[in-house]
C-alpha cells in the first residue's frame, strides 16, 4: 500500500493530497519537514492513510493554545 496525507481546512474540507510514500516513516518525515509550508498554504489539519485505510487524524498543524 501507499502512504498519503489528506490536506484539510479546519472544517475538514479536503484541499489536496500529498505525494505517495513507501512507508509510514517516510510519510511522517515529510509532514515534519513540510508542515510550515502547508500552514502558509492554508492547510489546517492532515490525516494519514495507508491505501484507503485512515491511520490517524485529524492532526492539527497549529500549535496548541494554553
């Protein structure tokens, strides 16, 4: 299976998908490197998929407020 991220607004509207990754580790490394650019592009949260199976999410790309 291919690992991908869905890119979403805070309301859960899908605005795009990442490229496909061969492993979960590759996908998680990518989000760690790209989250700043994604936020600047208007992405608020992401979901990780292995093929059609949602692994986790939504995961906010914004810092938690206290």
